[in-house]
C-alpha cells in the first residue's frame, strides 16, 4: 500500500484491542474497520467508549496495535446521554430500522448530536494531513463531513452508512430531515450497503430535496456540488476468518458445543441484544416449530448468544426483559430434567469461538426485522464444513439477503414461516446443502471486506 495516501477512518465506535474478545458485542462495523485498516497503517479516530470530562480539554489517547493507530476521545455524561443514547440510538437507529413507534424526537438530543459532531471535527481536523483520505462511518456522524469542510478541509471525504436508509415516507417524520441530508451531500462519496437503501436515499434527494439525481452514474448534484452515491455491500475479513478453523480455540469451541448437545442438532443465533434483530420473533418461530413437531423436542437445541447492547437506552432494557421472559416461558413449559430446548447466553465470544460454534451448529438462524447487511450471516456460511455444510435461515429483510439468495429466506415476523424454514433445513439432503453452500461461499469469499474497502476508496480517490 506504499504510495497510497494515508487513510483516516472516523467512527463513533473504535475497536480498542482490549475489547476484541467480544466479537458479537461490538457489531459488524468495528470488526470490518479493523480489517480494512490493518493493511494500510492508517489512523482510526473515534470515541473511546469511556465517560470523562477529558475530551472537553482536547485530550486524545493514542495507541498502536496490529499496525492500526487509534486516536480516541472520551465523552462527558451529558454528551453520551444526548448524542449516543439520545439522538443516535433513540432517534436515528429506530427510525432507520423502521421502528417509528420507538423513535424519540427531542430538541435537546438533536442539539447534543450536533455539538458532539462539532467536537469530533474540532479534535479530528488537526489529526488530518492535507494528503490524507478521510472516511467517516455510520449514523452517529452524518454531519461530520460538513463540519470538517467548514474548518477548511479540502481532502477527499467519504461516508459509509452501515444501517438501512429508510423509505422517504418514514424519513420525513424526522424533524429537520432536510438539514441532515444536506450535510450528507458535503461528502464526495456516500456509500450504502444495498441497492435498496441507495434507491430510498436517491428517492428522497430527487423528490424532497429536488436535487439532480443521475441514477446511471450514481450521482446527486445539489447547490453546485456533486456527490457520488452508490451501494458497496460490506463483507467479512475472509482471509482471517476462513483460517480460524485451523485454530485450537475454534476446534475446542466446536467440540464443546457438540459434546454438550450430545446427539441433538444444534441451531444457533448470534446477535447484539437489539430489537432490530428479531430475537423474540425467532423464539416464537422455534416455539411454533415445537408445537407442530412435538416429537422433535429431544432432537434439537437452540443456542442464542446475545451480548447486551446500549444498556442505558429504555427500548433496549425492554427488549432484554421481554426476551428473558419468553425464553423462561418456553424452557419452563418444554424442558425435562435432563433437557433444555433453549440456551440463552448474555455474553460475547471471540471470533475463533464463534467460528467453532457456527461450525458445530447445523442450522444458523439470522432473522433480523431490518438490518443494513448482517455479517453474522456471512460468518456462519464461512465457518461451515464444505463436505457437510449447515443451513442458513436468513431474513429477507437483512441486506445480506440480496447477496445470499441460496439461504432459506424467511419473513422474520411470521412464526409459521420460521417454523417451516426449520423443517426445510432439517429435511434438506446433503447434495442440496452443498449446492447452496457453494453458491453462498463464492459470494462471501469474493465480496470480502478488502474488496469493499478497495471499491469505496477507488471511487473516493477518483471523485
Ligand atoms: C451497528 C452499528 C455500528 C455500531 C454497532 C454496535 O453495527 O451500525 O455503528 O458500532 O452496531 O453498537 P454500539 O452502539 O455498541 O457501537
């Protein structure tokens, strides 16, 4: 990569080395950005995840590990409440995941969001050299590009949205929606996970903002500036992940799963504990399967790994309580002294352990109600034994469904559909499992995170 300009990545969440054991807890963004940066010796700037007043004095903590230099700032409690728990995760996240019922519109948190974005610009701008290429990530930092430009930065600046972009009729419920989109058009390139989210964005630009949209070239022209807007589906770090099978930790995890489930067939779900992931709906589907197939109850076990997330946000506390109750109900009604149908685990595991669990599970259930991409779906496929692959049951509402068409696609809202998909998966002959796996693995291998980075940065440098 010598000769390339330095890459500066800016995101709210930074994968600090000490947190790397909890792959599931960090979500896809942190892992993908770590992979994208590690070959380029770039700089990664963002929130430390810590609360203190030191960010106000301009203190930035810098460390280098695995070739990645991270520069992080702390946020004050007020900033965390208004910007992270508030506007980002109680307004934008639910709205962008079609949960208008959960979206809160508070002036104070909107102001906090702008204030923290300004803070990121103030502390970030001095870290950026004139030749650097700057790549901003996700819904926490939409206005950052415009804030950096207002400080005179002339660099190429790109933005990637890791979550869906909502339909225009939903998006316009956001007060000052136009202001948010105007700031997006200060970037040189704006990337989305799928064609569907891109089209929703272009629809807004054309019909609400009255910008000039050229769908063929993927550009939006507004007030004299042109922004490239395209879909760049994110992938996994194939090089790294596919080799985890050789790792002792992965083998041990697989063995642990197999020996603890004895002859039962293991089904697995791994998600941050988030209402967008459809976990209670998934459990309902499993309950429905048991209702219809009571003779199967001793042959199956469902393992749900769900590390808690955003624990200070009310809707996350509610989903956690609802899920605990649901798992308790099903297990109470269906367990025997020597058998529990659902194992519900509130902790994160390393990538190697997850690899082992995925390989040991004959069915992977990835059934979000809405999801930008979902890398767990891709990791499940990548961890399978090519000679005896498991079956992926995937929500049609995950961005990944546009690529993994050979999964068993389901409507995650329908318990009957999920129950039916489990039946299909259990009955699927080996040759069909292999055929589907081979098609999916080609996509997972080729549309990997390195190619995602390459494609986005190529457009950004040519912009
Ligand atoms: C999703 C978001 C990321 C976020 C991750 C984990 O993947 O797109 O921006 O980092 O969830 O959530 P958290 O709030 O813990 O950063």
